[in-house]
């Protein structure tokens, strides 16, 4: 009889599947959390890029910045202002300040007053459209309760966002930058004015040259040429001296 041989299955070493799965999913979980945070910030349309200033001898805190950040060139935006009073266990919003506080925005030596509009508990905004790139300065002045307020803050890395070009978010084709177009148009107009001035100067010079040449030609027709010998005068006829022969 033939002998039947049976092969027993080989046991593989047991792996800690639970620990392995958790470690493998950890990077994905972190990515998901970060993505949710970015999505929430984008959905709300605002960021935390504002600056907080203690005012009124530390009795109040103001939060200042652009309403919509990042702020883009040529897009409607606003000054954002939040005012809270320090209290036991936290802070409380301060309302009804639109009549006692004033606001201004400054850029490149120009200043424009802004009207504060209440938008919520202790929150206000003042709409305007930024039409130049770079840093802006917001000034808040007036009174909060009995406290005199006069604070200015300029955008920057440690305060709030500066105004960025709209091309940073345009898709699929970025439109020409309005400020750059204005600069190019101004340069083209200056070049055209210079060319026009030179052309007029050339025409005037040409006319003067024609006049001078005409005068010289007229004078040359009336004046004898240099070196010409004047004609000899004609002598009168002499009377005869001989006798008359008959």
C-alpha cells in the first residue's frame, strides 16, 4: 500500500493588527483634521489675522483688522472692529459705540474717514474698497465709556493682512493688474506727449528754415555777386575838330 502523506499548514506568526492599523491611519487623521480647519476658515470668510489692543488703561480690548482676510486689490472690504470690556471671568462686548467712536483709513499719505456700522455684539465694520497694494493704517479715536481712545495700527506680519493682488486667486486666467495697467497707461501717455512736443518743435524749426532760406534767396537776387567787375560808363561823343570840305 502506498503511504499517504499529509502536509500540515504552516502557522504564520501573529501580528499586532490593532497597533499597525492605528499607526497607519494616524497621518491620514492628522491630514483630515488640518483640512477641516482650513475648510472652516474658508467657509467663514475671516481669519484670526487681527490685532488686539488694550485701551482705556487696560479696561477694554479692541480687535482691529480687515473684515475679509486676505484682503485683495479692488475687492469690497471693510475695517473690522470688535470692542470688549474686561470683566470677572472673561470679557463682555461693548455696544452702542458707533456714535462715540470714529475711524479713518490711511494709505500713501492719503486719509479717508470711515463710518462705523454695528454688526453684532461689540462688533462694527466700515466698508471701503482698497485700490492700492501694500499696507494700510486704521485709526480708531473717540470715547468708550469715560475713556478717551486714539489708536492707530498698520497692517503687517505682526498685526493684520496687507492688500494682495487679485491675481493670486484668479483662475484659470489671471487678469492684468489694475495698478500696473494704470502705470503703463501713464507711461504711454507721457511718451506720446513727448513725441508730440518734439514733432511740433521739428515743424516750427522747418518753417523757420524755409523763411530764412527765402529771405536769403530774395537778397541774393538784388545784390551784385562778390568779385563782379562793374560796367564802364559810356563816354559821350566828341565834337569833330576838322574843317568842313566843300
